[in-house]
C-alpha cells in the first residue's frame, strides 16, 4: 500500500509574513480577522454567493427569461387607440383671379383590435427560439459558475503552494546562513580558504534573492485570491473537497457527455438557430389574422359639427408572393447557420473529451510522481545533514555541502509544485466533466435555482384557454425544435483509447451532495 499523501507544506515551517512582505493591508486584516479565509469551503461558499461576475450572469439569465412571455404575447389580442386633432384648409381657383376655399378644425378617435389566428409557424418559431435562448443562458451561467469555482480553487492551491515556497526559501536561507556562520569561524582559524568562504556568501545572497522572489510571487497570488474570492487569505488549510466521482476514463467520458455545460450550451445554441430556420421557412406561408376597428370622426374635414361612427371587422388572409429573393436569401442564411451550430456540437464533444483525457492523464502522472518526490525530498535532507557532519570532519568540501543544499532546495520546491499540480489536475478533470459546482463540492451552500424566476414569469400575459390553443394550432406546421440532434462524429469512438490508469489505492469516492 502507498502511504497517505501528505498535505502541501508537509514537514515544512509555516510562512511568516513580515511587515516588508508583499502582502499588504495587514492593519485592516488584523482589525477584521473574521474577513480572512482559512478553508476551501469558505472560499467557495463566499465566492458563489457574492462574486459580481456570477451575480451579473444570473441577472442576465433573468433578463433572458422575459423573452419567453414576450414571445407568447404574440398569440394574444392587441388593442390600440388613436386620436387626432387636425386643421385643414383648401383653396381652389375657379377662374383666373377668383378663389373659393374651406378651412376648419376636426377631431377623430378610434380603436384597433387585432388577433393572429394562424401564422403558420411564425409565432411558434419565435416561442421556441425564446425557450432555446433561456436554455442557452442557463448553460452559460453554468460555465461561468464552473470557471469561477475553478479560479477560486486554483488560486487557493496556488496561494498555498507559494506560501509553502516562501517557507522552503526561508528554511534554505537559514541553512545557508548557518553554513555562513560556521564558515566564518573556520575561515578565522584558516580551516578553509577565502574562496570557500566567498562561495558560501554567494549562495547566501542567492538564497536571499530567491526568498524575495518567492515573497513577490506570493503577493501576486494573494492578489488573485482576493479577485476570485473577495476576501483575504488567512492561514490556509489543505484542500479537502476535490474527490472524483469516477474511477475510470470511460466513466469520466460518460459523465462529461451528459453534464458538461459547454456541450449543453452548444446544443441549446443549435436549437436556437433551428428555430430561426423554422421562422425563415414560415415566411413562405400565408397567415390569417382577424382585425376590428371602431372610428369616431367627423362627416366634414372642416368642422366638428357633424359626427360619424364606424365599426368594422374582417378576417385577412395574407400570402407573400414576390419579394425579389429576400426570403430565399434569409432561408439559405438560416439553414447554413444551423448547420454550423450542428457541427459545433461535435466540436464541443471533441474538445470536452480531449480536456477530460488530458486532465485524467495529468492527474495520473501527478499521483504517480508524488511518492517519488517525497522519497527524494527525504533522501536529499539526509544527504545534506550527513554532508554537514562530514564537512566538519574534513571529509567533504564546502562546495559539496552547498551543492547538496541546492539539491535539497530544488527537490523540496519540485515536491511542493507536484503536490499543487495534483490538486490542479483534479480541478481540470472536474471542470471538464461538468462537476465543478459549488453545491456539489460544499453541501451546505444554497444552490441558485435558475428555473424559479422563469416559472414565475413564463405565463405573464397568457390568456387562459386562448393562448394555449393558438400556440398548439401554430405549432402544427413547425418541425421538431426541442429534441437534441443526433451526432455521428467518428472521433467519439476513437477518444476512448489508451489512457494512464489511476492507481487503485488512490481511487476517490464520489463527493457528498
């Protein structure tokens, strides 16, 4: 059995932020200790509930929800009122130099009521397009949420990695400074040469420069943390939420095929352009409308003394005949746009499967290398400690000790990076599978329901019985716009080829919902 994987920063001192370190705003952070994030759960929960990018995308989805009742309103009647108060003057010449004319003010008012009875799919296509737009915006929201949670976890891991890198650099500098003090005493008693002493001084100054660079990188990572999370990082705990819901690559493909929001958004976009295609086809068909008018005006255009009232009702059949090719051009454009969106679904499947396979193999490689890095780190530490003893006994040179100290620094740094990369590979795999969602990772987070607002507004303006009836009638001439189109991409079968297996003893369990 493989020993349990140690957390980031295993056997290393915790970083200490000095006043001169890149981490700023220490006074306000001390005044508001409750505003510090220490666990990944806190970071995800706070970002999910407060990130302005997520809040803006949710508002955009709620805005798109109103497109559906707006499209449904086309099935209902429309009533318009009009009125005018006009001045008219006529002047006509009867014979040269002799004119007669009339002039006066008149007022008129009226009502116009109209109802589309059968548009042969025009209104139904608009309704389906609105529904597809809502579905597309929901998928875009899922993508935005996954990107945000991915950014939160990545910055959390990177801050933890860089904080550990600072601790490693500090430990390395302490070792070198201790070697410098020992070398100074030995040089005073002429046990080493000036060149040996200067070599140690060189490594010490290099260690100080490396520490400054590590602190600078940590400051930049903390700034990214604040951007994604919205709070300052405290003493971060190792992440504990990144369990995988699958144990084989085929299972990962299956989860991604049905759950990845990029694939779902591509399918919704295809339905949207398919509805546009149906609307373009409907423009070649007739339409039936009923219209009623009520006018109250004047008998004469020059006076309000005599009034007239007119009521009129008619049913109109309109059939477009010649438009110089405009409808044919629109139909061709809509057909090609829909074909493009159909192909983009296949592209989304390919890209998703490629991302799944890449993350899977990176995770397998990272897991396999961790044990080697841990053993190398322990061996490098023993080699350095032994060389220090041998140097004092005259069996090792100062350069030997410095080289082993450099090896220890490199191995520890690489081990720290490998630990972070293992977590980041999990993030990439969960993202590609469409499982990087805050409610799945943090069960106590209240999930945002994208359907609740839609259910509240979807029937706004519907007239009972009339709107559903006209909607059903109008959809008779429209093709299927709701089901997903079949895919025949040959690359899908090839994507299940060889992959690096995850070690059985490191297989993860599904996350708690």
